[in-house]
């Protein structure tokens, strides 16, 4: 999607607001004893307050309001009834459709008390996202985003999961272009003003960059048991710093 009208900007701004409100509510609710299924139900309540609905459910038939992935699950985790425990690392991925506009963002939070490794992992993912967003400017090559993310993750000693990547978003969840989290020399096409993309580093404490699909057919997990972090924002490209629609 490329935003060219005030109607489109207003629509994406509202969708981003719903994402941010939902993530704020879920972050505040994460504590020992709550279940991912209860968090999913809370997300549904926030969506309903804005007349929104789950884009993954509508587009792909996902049986969720939001995806919640715990520990070595990376993304697309189906919310379970297993209570969260102290030290769990929880990735929450929120993608509502609001009046025909779709925004997408994710956070990773740890259930206290938090281990030093989990703290460093989440900080690394957030720093990599910040670096990637700073590289996302009109006229700059698409592959600059991946280069910035990869450099930061490797500098901090964690493992990128290159099979998973960002994407265009706006009218549907997954639109062009693909936005890899690593440097691909061929992706030299410059970014243009108004382009809407989701930038989303996914990293692990493990050594293997591979991922696997669990038996539920949805949840993607690390292959070596490494703990994962996933953070994401939907942004609109400008000549300067991007507009973070899901902030």
C-alpha cells in the first residue's frame, strides 16, 4: 500500500491506534498465572471497542484474535490455556482490520522476574528494530533496512531467523514488498514516500537460524530450543524518519 490520500492516512492511523491500544492492554496484563487464551480474549474486547476484527482470522482462518508465542515459539503462536510462569518470554503479535485498513505490530515481554539473558534478548530486538526504522527513508534502498537490523543483532551476539521477514501491509496483512531482516544485495530498489511496510526483527538466543512448524500447523518455533524475541511496527515512509503508525 502507498498512502496517497487523507482518507488512507486517517484509516491507517486509526488501525495503528487500535494496535497500540491492544498491545498496551496486553502488556499490562502479562503476569504469572494468566493464560495466553485469556490475553487473546482481552484483545478481542479491545478490538470490539473499535469495531475491529482479527485480520489473520479473516484472511487465513486463524483461530485467534492475536498470536501469542512463548519462549522457543517465535511467531504465529496459538494462544493456549497453559498459565504463564515467571521467566517466560512472551511475543504478542497484533494485526486488526479496522474499516478495511490493516496494521501490524508486535512486542516481546518477559514475565517477572526476568533473567539477564531475556533482558538482553529483548533489548537487542528492540535496538535492531530502531536501527531498521532509522534506515527506512524515501530514496534509500530497501536492503538498507535488513543491513541495519542484521548488523545490530550480530553485534549483540544473537541469531537472526532469516526465514521470517517483514512485508508491505495496509489493505491486507501481507503485501509487497518483502522486507528481509538481513542484507540482500539484490534489493536495491529505493523506498518511496507513502509506502506502508511492517518491519519486524525476529531473533533467538540459540545458534540455529532455522525454524520449524509445530503440530498445530500455525506456530513457528526455533529448532534448537533457543528463546525468541519478535518486535514490529507498521510505518509510512517519508523523506525523513518514518511515521510509526502503530506507536
